[in-house]
C-alpha cells in the first residue's frame, strides 16, 4: 500500500489549491473548479478565497463571472450550504445534493403551514405559492424577497415554529418558499443589492439566468462524479471525510465510490483513498504563506483536520464548527487574522513558525490590506480569535 506522509498531503494542498508560489490560478472559474466549489454562505468568502489564489485578483473579474458571463453560479449544495460553482458543475451539485433536500423540507413547511393556521391543506397552498412566485419572478426579471412579497400575497404569511421550546419563533413564508424553489433548481440567486459583501440577493428564474438550462443528471451519476472531483482536489481522504463534506449518508458515499476507480493509501496510521491514477509522488513546493477567509474551502475540505489544523480549533472555529480567518504556512494552519475598523489586517501566530514565516505573513497581510482598500469585512460566524483581534 502506498504511504502518503503529512508532508506530501500538505504539498498537494499548496499546488492543487493554488496557494504555493507559482501555483496561482488565472481565473476564478479555475479556482472554483479545482476546489470543486467555493463556500458562499458568507458572500465575501467567495471573493476572498478566490483572491488568495489568483495571480491577478480583481473584484470586477469575479463579479463578471458571477453576474455577466454567468460562468459561476450560486446554489444549495453539500451539507445544505450555499456554494458558488462553475456552471458546468451546477448539474452535478444540484442532482447530488440539492434535490434530496426537497421532500423533507416540503414536509416541514406543509406541517408548519397547517399548524400555524395558514392553510388547512398545506401541500396545495404551497404548490400555489410556488407557482405564483415563479410567475411573478418571470414577469419582474429579477427581484429580492421583499419585492416578490409585494407581488405574491402568500409570501407575506407568517408561520410559527418550535412552540413550547426555547427555539420558538415566527418566520415568514417567503424564506421557506424561496429555499424550496432554489433546491428544485427553478430559481437562482443573482446580483446582490449593494457591494460584493452583501447577502441580500436578487432572485431570477433559472431559465432566465441560464438560458442554456441545467443538464439533468440522475442522483447516482451525480454523486459518483462529485466524489471523483473531491478525490482529485482533496485526496487522499477517508470515507468519513467524504461523508462529512458531502452531507450524505454513509450508504450514499459507499454507493458513489463503487463507480470511481480508487486506490487505498496509508496515511497517519489510517487508510485513505485517492484516485487510482493519482499515486505519483508530489514534490514539496517552496514554503508558502496564505491568509484564507472564514469558511474557506481548503479549511473545510476534510473532517479529519489534525494534520493541518493541529490543536488550534478552539481559537479558530465557532461552537457550530464554522472556521474563521486562518493563517497558513507551508500547508498547515499556524494562526488567525482579522480586519480592524481602520482597515489594518491584524494577525496572530498560535505556534512558533520562525522568522521566515512571520516575514512572509506580514507581507501577505499588507497585500490583503491594499487589495481590500476601503472595504470592511466582518465574518458571518465570529470565532474567539477573530473577536480578540478586532477588540
């Protein structure tokens, strides 16, 4: 069995994730494709993750890919999370992940509608609300949730949830209806209101946003292809890594793996998987420094993170497991960073990494400060170290 030491795994990250010197990507599409997808729950993460890997990072070029050329599209994907993916990858993620969310989510909404007294027949009411929303969006071209609610009275209804618990509350129907239509692939998020850090998106029908449409795939074929792409980008990894990253059942992961030609490798005392044609040794690059944003796809690539995170998780992750901004040196996380109100990029090492690392990180932080200019970034999920650095 081929053995892959931690050093080789870190070397793969440097090259395949466009982080090592000389490994920069030419376009955001190249970045997204080589990382399978870019996390988009926090809209700034797409831009910051791309900027950390591009040879010539420009906000305008990323926006063109998202909103004008539309070669990059936002959609629900792995673990019920929002991602930005190349348009040709969208059918894979849609069939492998988003479609499976629809039946369970629909049952929940129907139950809430009926329990809240919105409708006696929640299923029929929801179908009418969905159709009315799609028709209104087709007529408007693009619209925010608030604008759609003015056109579709049903979207202004309110539902109660969690009654009798500390999580009890009230939620507008529009949030759930738009989630369902997005999971079905009928609507997509377009350009946000405001700057590239805004999370208030305009919606569009998929037909209008992507005239060529989204190719239909069977869930089985899509899961197999998604696993193959993950192994190309993140391998070696374990079945547990794949189960966590996809959000699938173990049965679905194992089923997808039957359609992929893999090889077993030994790593840190555990067995991992790579693509069968991906066993050649990867030479180590020169030591490299990177400031990666909250929810970066490299940080979120594996469930087993000890080999690159060490013991720094409590400082750099929130209680729900969301990572904040991280400092990377030569394939491992060595600290964190944050942007202060005056635009300064504050960094803190959590381990002694040497003078070379400190100098390289200082230079990288200054480049990021200049690139951000007057833009201010506050991660959606705050972590202990990030809060300390901006205090």
